[in-house]
């Protein structure tokens, strides 16, 4: 409850801050629109030569793109900037002290410390594009599929969040890790395409070792095709396992934190 | 000249201080090539396509390999002029005994050189894995490609310096530079060869100078541009470099009069 209250206050402050820089917000929205236009052009170029990509139609691939961007936008809105700050500044300059003394969980507090409401607008854009793509596919989607999709989306987001945390944890041990917070946004490129385009070693890696593709592909597959129990269980299990591992690692490395220069 | 060389080397060494971090950053850039590689091998091999606008699978993969190299010469992440103006750090540079207009050009060159050197081992790994798709036309075209890379990097730097210098006149340009940089990469052919576009769009994009950043150099290497057109292209690149540099010069000169060292 305490954490929710803090997140609410942080978000309210961020909204007030962003409302003062309308120009920045406008350009950020324009950037998302540009990204959508550019990617639709790219998909058009691809589908001008083929009718399906690994068995997925134009609008299904567009859905996968929009859905993965919705997840990344939500991450940008809530957790990305805070975790990035941990990798770049918090440990190096000792600002982590201020989070340690607060009576809430530090991992959660750091994650939600720098919300970006602008990215919520982007998330709405991408979610709308995803809905539009689903309608345009012309595929009948039952209520069960929608419920499973929404349920698995939560676990997809948990996996994405865990991967983000996992990549910044080395900041507790290393001096400068500016590059690490950039890994997940770059790897998110893999989330945009059907798994069928990758070779077996990449499938294993992106589904099991660094399951970023599972976070977007399994919910999307459940939406369009009959839900497979094995995949549903796999996504739920891997999300829980990753969350436990990330929590343990965070606590373990946190013990080595020595409060430099604050 | 000596002091600029010294500045270049100092910047170079500064970038190399946190080697692991820098190499990790460059290494993670491979992701983009890997994704495009899988998309296009799928389109050509499994889609039964042999040719797209005169590009085979091999030339397409080679194109992406070349653009991954050209991306290391993209100054988007190597120029800090906007930030310096906005937070007042520029004052430190003005006080020093060199041309502050040139210093940002020199520092971006050193960062780009470092990026290119750090990327070479990763490029070698890519080459090993996709060697069967990499096309080699001739040493002549390779030489011309290297010249085009140098000109493309200068074109990119002058263009971005101009964008950064607008901070003097219109305030923080960070978000604008991000947006314009994204569009420049698209118009320049970083996402796919421009010839893949419908003819109308391709013609429209051809009139823009951005094609010289990615599409033109890559097509030179692939031998898709006639020798005469290559030299005409080089001349046009040179003209654009001069135009952007002059605009940057005047923007900087007039902007300096407005500069109030805010934040210092």
C-alpha cells in the first residue's frame, strides 16, 4: 500500500513536470508516430514480396509489433528511467542511500522512482494500433482467447521487467555500466517478429535463456490461435522463476553496496 | 593543427577509459543486424523470392552488413554541443585556446573512430557467420566505398552540428534531434535499401541528401552505381558538407551572441 501511494505521488509530480514542457511532450509523441509510420512502411516493403512471414500475415505481424511496443512503452512509462538511473548514476554517486532509508522495498522504489507519463500516451497509441491490427486480420477471436491474452500479457510484462532489472544489477559491482540499461530496449527488436523466422539456437536463447521473445510471442499466439496449455504454463512458470531469481540477486548484490561519495 | 590532434587523442583515450562498458555498448548493436538477417533470409529463402529490385539475398545481407559499419559513423551519439549550450558547459570550451566551432567536430570524429575500432571485432564475427552471403565486387569499389564512408561521416557531422547549434536560438534540441535523427536514418536507407521502396517514394527520397549517409556508400560497394554517377555523388556530398558547415558556422556565430551561459 505504501508503495502504491508513493507511485501515485511520483506519477502526479511527473505529470505536473511534463505539463510544463509541452514542446518536449509533443516531439516525443511525434517520434512515436514517426516510428509507427516507418515500421508500417518497412512491413509493406516486406509483404510486397511475400504473403506471410513465418506463417504470420501482415496485420498479425503489425499486431506483434504494436503489442511489443505497448509493453516497452509501459516499461518506459513506469520502470525504465528509474532502472537506467541505477545503472548510470545511483550507485556511482551514492544516491542509492536515499532509497535505502525509505520504508519500502528498494527494488520496487528504484524501479518506479522516475515515471514518464509521456510514454503512457505512446502505450495508448500502440495499444490502439494493436486493436486495429486484430480487427484487420479478419480472424475470429473468441472471449477465451482474449481472457488468456490479457492474463498472459501481465506475465509478459513481468518477464520484460525482470530482464530489465537483471541487466542493471551488475551496477552494484561495476563502476560504470551505461551500456547495460540499453540491452533490453535493443533486444526488444526480437519481440516484434514471429518466432518462426529464427533458427533453433536463437529460439532456445530468446525463449529460455533470455526469454524476451516469449514475453510478446506467447500472448500474441494465444490471441490468434487455440491456447496451448504447455505454453501458458511455461510463460507463467518462467515469469515466476525469473522474478524470484531477480529478487534474490538484487538482495545479494545490494549487500555489497558501499555508499560511494554521497 | 597539433592542438586539435592532441584534443582528438585525448577524447579518444577518454572514451577508452571504460573499455568493457564501451565494447558492450558496441557489441549490443549487433542485435539490429541479426534481426534484419533473419527477416530477409526468411523472405528470400522461405518466401521463394530470388530478387527484389535487383537485390539478391546476398546483396541484401551485404547491404545490412555495410550499413552496420556506416552506423558507427553516425554522429547522433557522438556530439554534445546541444547539451553544452543548454547546461552552460560551453563556457569552459570558449575560454580555451582553440576554435570552439571545430572542437565539437574533432571530438565527434574521435568518438566515431573509437566506435569503428571497437566494432571491428564484432564485424569480423558477423563476417565469419554470414560469409557465404557477403559479396565482394572489386578492390576499386571497396576503395570508393571507403572514400564515401569518410564523406558520409563528414556529412553526418556537419548536419548534426547544425541541428545542435539551433539550441542557441530555440533552446534544448535534444528531443528534436532524436526525432530528426530517426527520420534521417529512415530517409537515408538505414532500415532497408531505398530501391525496395515504390518508385514514387524512391524518387522523392533520392532528392534528399540523406541517401549519402547509408544507401549511396553501400550501393557503391555493391557495384550498383556507375563510375560516373559515383563521382557526381561525391561532388554532391562535398557540396552538402560545405552547405551544412556554412549554415552551422553562421548559426553558431550568431548564436554565440545570444549565449548567456545558463546553468553556470
